[in-house]
C-alpha cells in the first residue's frame, strides 16, 4: 500500500510539473486555453501511469486534486491585479475544503493497486475491442474536460473588477461550503454504516440517505452550482455560464447515479424497494 501511494504521489507531482511547463508556452494567448492545455497534459501523464500500473483508478483523485492548483493560480493572478484578498478567499476557502476533503475521502477508501473502480471495469469490458481508447477518452479525458468546463465560470469571476463585494457573493460562498458539508456528512454516514458487519449486503436508508439515494452526489452537484452562482453574483451578464454546472448535473443524474443504482440492484435484494421509494438526487420525503 505504501509503495502504491508513493507511486501515486510521484505521478501526480510529475503531472503538475508537466502541466505548468506545457501551459507556460501558451500564456501569451487566452489564459483559459493555457490552463486547459496544462489540465489535459496532466491527464495524459496520469493516464500513462494508469496504463503502467494496469489500474485506471489511478485517475480517481485527479478529479479533486487538479482544480486546486488552477484556482490557486487564478487567485494569485487576481490578487496581483487588484489586491482584493476577500475576493480570493470567498472562492479559495470552499474550493480548498472541497478538494482536501474529497481527496482525503479517496485516500481513506483506496485499497491500493489491487482495487479498481467497478465502473471502469464495466466500461472496458463493454468495449473490450477498444480498451485503451475507452480508458483514455472515457475514463480519463472526459472527466477532465467536464471538470475544466465546470470551473470555467471562475475564469470570468477572477477577471472581473467589482467593488464593493456583493452581499450575494458571501451568501453563495456559504452555500458552496454548505454543499461540501452535505457531501461530507453523507460520506461519513455511509462510512459508519458500512463499518458495521451486520449491515453487509444491506441498503443504507438512514439519516440523509433516507431522503436521497445519492446525497453525496447532490452535495457535489450543488458545489458546482455554487461556483457558478458566485460568478453570477458579481456580473449578471455571465448568466449563460449556467451550461457549465448543468452539464455536471446531467452527468451525475444520467450516468453516475444510474450506474450506482444498477450495481446496487444486482448486489442488494432490498435496493429495488428503496429505489422505488427514495428520490434519486434531491432530498425529499420517501414515498409511503
């Protein structure tokens, strides 16, 4: 396990260095283009590490790790320009909380190179004639582009000049922190449930999970909406950026949640009853 973690850390440090170097060649052009190129190059490094390790779950922490250096860089650029520390902190605090919490959640759950996410295995099995194409484009590149697209509103946020700070900005910053807290609580409740041997093979239907089949994913979706709403609060002309968190919402509702539900239906005899009564994503009273 220790060797696996060291290999993972080395790969991610290498990916960060490669991202910084590659993006530096494009800084004279559109800033987000340079960031996107760095994001993709980092993904390529992690993909190569995944191939060498024969485990696509090497990519799992990339979702939460990669956005943090991007936001730190944008924060630094913004502070250099207008020296508004509060403008930086209202974004940096929720994003840092989200990134560190989700990455630590992965660390606590990762079982080493012997474990690979069932979704990756299913995808590569379903398209077994093109395993490397599915691995790169479906498992690695698509999530990177999804996260990159969902971060896009913050590019406009940090480039915007506004004073004083809108009250709505503080409200939506707390909203975003609350979304991460919801995800945090849901994950901890599930971890506690699974730690009890008598619950093996049973469906978690308590606490937040009584009102939603995927309250952790609800928190994740609301986090991305929070980033958009903070951008919108400083300039209503950015309304059209709603397509960024909407795309994330559609990915979770149409793909991620469905895959998790289908797996639970196969593994838990009581899940079909739970599924019929309980909302997929939104917190809602279960049907009688």
